[in-house]
């Protein structure tokens, strides 16, 4: 074990993937994998050992809530943090009920806030 936490970032917006991947690659705590296809991402989680998944909610083909359900069904101990541009209380409560640890709103006010949530969830 390299001591790095494997983090999967799922978003259909390449700009978001690039920003988050760049940010986390600067830290020496994370091995980051990015995926723009939620269906492929679920397969990655089933076959990989991720400490944490950061998933958008609004995506084509499969939304983030469906992704969350699939991850929790195959890897219940994987921490999932949802990302949304539309932080409706109903959606947030539904994600929490399904096992999401937390959520972040897009656009990000501060990547430091995203990082601190993730560090807190991972106990770092």
C-alpha cells in the first residue's frame, strides 16, 4: 500500500474533472482517477478499491443518485461525496439517506473547502 487514498471523481463536465484532478494531484495524499461516464465509473468502483468517490448528481445516462445506489450496493464501505449545482434540500436528504457522506456545491467557492471535507471524511 502506497499510503495514498484512491479517489474517483465522476462528472460529465471535463473542466470540473480537470480542475479537481489538478488540485488533488498537488497533494501527496491522493491517487486520483477521473471518469466522465457514470456507467464506467460504477464498474471502476466495483473492480477497484477507492477510499472515496466524488460524484456529480446531474449527468446523462445515469444520474449521481443512481451511481450512489450502485456504489453502495457493491462497495458499501466506500465514502461518497456528491457534487451539485442545484442543492435542493430534497435531493441532499435523499443522498444522505442512501449513504452519501456529504455534498459540495458547484461552482466551488473554494477547493480548500472541498479538500477539508474529504480530509475530514477520510480521517486525515
